[in-house]
C-alpha cells in the first residue's frame, strides 16, 4: 500500500477502506508518512469529503492511535460534554456541577486554551492550588466519591489528532467537516463516557459561521457517536455575541459561581446549561423527558447542591474551596476601567471574536502554546444585544494589569459594539437540538 495511491484515490472521489485509513493514520503518527503527503490528503478530503463509514473509520483510527480511558472502575452512568469553542464559554463550570448533583458521573478531560481566552483547565486554575494533572487512580477515586472530576488531557490520548490538527492549522485544511468530526469525536470516544453532549456554536464568534454549517457539523458528530455505540446529542447555539457577560478566566469563574448560587437572573448561560444538562439526564435515563430534567437541574441551584458540588470538586483537586463561597479569593486585576458609549441607541451587534481578542490583548489568552496567561484580566460586558444604552453610559468594564493596557483595551472594545437608533430583536439563542 502506498500513500500516493491513497491520495490519488481520494483526489478522484474514491472511498477509502478501513484498512487504508488505518494504514494512513498509523504511518503518519510513527513518521513513515511525511507532512507533505498528509497535507495533500487533507486537502483532497476537504474538497472531496468522506462518507459516514469513512468518517467513522478515521475517528476510530485516530482514537486508537494512543491510550483510551476505561471508565469501568467508575460506578454509574458517565457523561461528557464538548463545546466547539466560543467567547466567554464557561459552560462546563456551571453544567457539570449541576448534572453531577443530579447523580450523573462527570469524568471529564479538558484542555487549555490557545487563542483569545483560556480553556476550562485554565479557568479552573483560578482557584488557588487547584490541580489538573491527576493520576488515573485519583481521577477515578474523585469521580466515585465526589461525582465529578475535570482533569487535563494527557499526551498519550489521541496523538494522531494533536499531530494532524497542527498540520491542518498551517495548511488551510481546518474547515473540513469530516476532519473536524473525527478530531472532536476521537477525543470524546477515547475519554470513555456513555453519554456525549455537544455544544455546537454558530455565528460570528464561532468557527461555524452559518446555521447550515453548524447543522452539518452537529449531524456529523451525532451520527459518528451513534455508530460508535454512544448516546449522543448536539445543541446548536448562538455565538454572534459572547456567552454571558464575562470574558477572561477568573472573571468567567466568578460569573459561573454567581449562576450556580442563583445570584443572577435566568439568562442565556443558564438556559444553555439547562438544555445541555437535560440531554445528559435523559440520555442517562435519570429523567423521563426534558421537562423533568430541567426541573431537576434547576432544583440543584435552588437547594445549593450544585454550588456545593463545585466546592467539593475544587477541594478534591487540592484547590481552595473557600473561593467558591467567597469569589474575592480569586485572582483580581489591579486596574478596572469603565468603557462609556459615545452615543445613545440600542446594541444591535457585538463582534464576539473581537471581544475575545481584547481579552487576549490584556493577557487573558495565548498567542502560542508557550504564552503565559494572566488569570485576572478580561472584560465584563454591561450591555448586550437588544439593550438600550445612553451616551456616556458604560458598555463594559476592563480588568487589566496596568492603566496603559486598560486604556488600549477600552478603545478596542468600543469598536466591537454596533448601535442602532431603533430597538433590536434578538435571534433565538438555542438554534436547534440534534439527537
């Protein structure tokens, strides 16, 4: 078997066999197939696509390129969640404690962020002392005892995806649905959960810019999950503006705590977590339907059990759980600066990706893997789409390490807002649910 033959086959619209796909992935991981040949294959896949069986075989080959987690030592139904990314996405910090408080076991492997904001692991490290590098034994023990653990991904899981994504990133082949599906699902399947729920973002601040693209990705993800024998659902959500109000690691943790403590009005962040959580509970067989599931999830906020579950997880991973009940113990930036509006009107649009870049400019994200993150900095929006704003009224507040960076960020943030003289009707936040 020759890689050149496989490239030509896919270039001409052929269907790759399971053996051919396994040969390709194994050869690329062990170095027998060079970057330039795999780059050519990725471009052929981008233009020619793959059928469902090819995508499944590619996913499974990537999954088996490294270690997989056997979660059988964990008692009960195990669930996992993945987001395709966005700005202000602190969903896991709210969702996972709520679901765990309902009895579903959360054994979640998460990553660090590369780009405008940190990943879930970075956000959790806002808790003083929090440890994300757990041994497998400790990881299982925490899930069995506490009901939830969120740990960093190990280098041994899906090495094919790490290598392949780095290649796609520099060869213009990232926007390929088959390659995106196999990248996401290879990691989720390797993590071993019984139920997988996917949050597919759609809009200007997401990778999928249109509802049609998001729907195609959601259907691809759930098909592969089903073919792999998992209970799987995808929720398509709006990312034309940041999720919630906070963008930045410790700031997002504070917002998540406020939601779990019931200190904020029911908004899009809570609605998303109730929707994703309902998919988890019904998929796990712990709720008969979505209505019952949402009621059970809401009850965990009302009775304080979700907030306690977060505190228990933080303590079990050596963090200072007092910060859950006293967010002033979280990292705080030394400088805050309000950003006044230059005019009156209604907020018609907030460029989500650019807000994320403002946070990154402040130090809240990574330009490279080696970049250090300032956990304390970021942006807290005061006005969102549909809100009325008067000239001189604050649009947002900047949290910065010094006054110069704060002033620069304020100027950039003003450019993220578009105001209209007439009232604006917001588009539905939950676009669709694909089961």
